[in-house]
C-alpha cells in the first residue's frame, strides 16, 4: 500500500500572550503572582509546570512527531486531554501551519474536528452540503448524486431547508459526519465529535468509517472511547506531552494506555473541563462489599465513585456514567435527571452510581465512560471519556448461559438494561428501577 500521509519531525509552538483586554488583565495578574512567588490565580486545577514550556511563554504543543499513514488504513489516535491530538489533526487538515517539520499528503482531506466545522450558520442544511462539496473541489452534479444518501444517513430530511444555526448539537454532528463521509475524500479525519451523538448514531458512524476504509480510503480517528478504537482501528498512536509515545498494534497500545490511566487514577487528576474550572481527581470502582477492585463477577453490583474538584461554583450540572463492552455497545447508562441534579457543586466532593442487574458476561473487558455538561449547554464540558476499565471473571459455563447468544441479545436490544442508584457527598440518594419491573423511580 502506498503512503498517503507522511509526517517528519513535526513541531508546533504557541506563544502564550494577550488577545483582548480581559486576557491582558489575567496575563498581568499571573505575571505579578509569579514575580511574588505566589500561586497563579488563573492556573487550571492541579496545574503544574509543563515540560513543554521550555522558553518562558513559548509553549510546544507538538514536539518532533514522526508518522506515516498508508492508503486504506484506519489509524486511531489516543491520549489524555492536552496530549496534542487535536493540534495534530488541525495541522493535517491545513487549518494551522506547523512551526517545524514537513507534511506530505496525497489526496483530498475531509475533516470533522468540532461540531459545526465548515458550516455557515445562516445557510440551510441543503446549502451547506453543496458548500462543503465545493470546498472539496466537487462539481454540483457530483454533490447532487450523493445528496439523498447524505440526508438519509443524517436523518434530517424534514429540516434540510432550515438554517443550521437552529439545529441541535446532535443534528449538527449527524449532518457534518454524513457530509464528510459521503463526499468521497481520499482521507477522512474525525476528532472526538461523535461523543455528541447517541449510541445508535455512534455505531452507525463506526460502520460507515469501516466501509470507507474498505473502499481504499484512509481514516484517522481520534476518540476517548477505547472500545470504538479497538473495534475500528488496526493501528494506533498514543500521544503524550505532544510526542508519539507509542505506535503499533491497537490492542497493545490501548492496553498500555489504560494501564497508564489506571496509574494516574491513583495519583491524581484524570480529566479536566475545557475551561479549567472542573476536574475529576479520582475514579474508583467498588464491589458489593465496598472494596476497590477492577475485577467483578457476572451479576455483581458495580459502584463507580467519581471524586471532583472545582475552582468556582457550577450551577445545575448534568452528569452521566455508562458501561460499554469492547465492541462499543452500551450495556447501561445513567444520568442525574432534572428532578435530582444538584443545584450546584463547589469545592471538593464526590458522586457515585451503583449499577445492578446488568448483563455482564465473563471473560470480557468493560469500560466506564463519564461525561458532564452545564445546564442548557449544547456543548460538553468534557465528552464521554473513558476513565476506567474492568474485567469480569469466570467462564460462561460457570454461570449457565451461552455467551454468544447473550452478546447477540445485547446488540439487538441496544443493551440498555439494569437499575442504578446515585449518591452524592451531601447524602442525597436517587434510585432508578428499570420500567420493565413495574416499579417507579424513587427520590429520597
């Protein structure tokens, strides 16, 4: 197979400086604190000196990255927030230029880096489809031949002549992905935006990306959902501090990444919100006896304990936690509903959710995904990020069921089963019982 992307000694530097009056004030405030030997009042939670800050305010987001992508390959890119993944994709998409190094690209690139990229908010969905086609160098006739397929995939036929500024975030990303995937680019670049879509749409997108690859086109896929990476990608890159920490077989790279993630979970901060105001400091999995563990038995209750820290008060946050299998199928998901969401959170605290009656199959690896957004916000504070993984012990014969049949059942039904119970550090409790049982949710 021929090489379609070759990256050599790529580096990207930003200079931390002023943008507007507010930034000027914060910049002076931070410099004055540094001069006095005090803590920076504008630093994110848990901020420590970054090794990439090598010359004053010069910040190296990427450093000496070498990468080669073959035609028809699906390459996964993983890494913690701030590792340089999105910056690398922006350079590959020619949105920004590298400070050092060379990039050779063979073919047209379609990229979906954030919700709304490449769309004009005042134009309708129909007009934006043709606009994106023109940007990719396609004729109107070529776009028209793909139009019905794009609309059907995005499932927005009745809103196709509505300005996209009136779309929900889910509609936006459905149309954006459909456009990027169906306009025949040689290279398709997808950043974490699929986390905005529901489980059914995510699965649909993974199938489409696999189909694109089978046609000899190249896909570069960034995600925090390891199950999706494992299901889709044969090769994987792990980024750390702006460098390629590991490149190779997906299963091995993901295993190394999750091992490092588990180590960081014991050490401190795991994931931080985009605005630096909220951080998850620890994620603990507990069994029915309250013991921290990463190994469970089928049918056993699982408690996910999320410890957080905030710099200032956050009003009415939405939290959700879900469990997924290695194929990316959701087994169960829970959210703090409107009637129970905390009015605010501030300082340090924890939330825990206990899952019960979930179909966990033996000899499987499962992933814990956590997400949060603010009240009425269309954008996520942080996406559904995998913060932990665990295994289920034993074998199928030990528990008297056929694992293959059970897997097929979960896939067919969507896997949304089980009950859950939320607790907070304030002592609040919210219990949800599956409607199939005939019971009703109970709030205490």
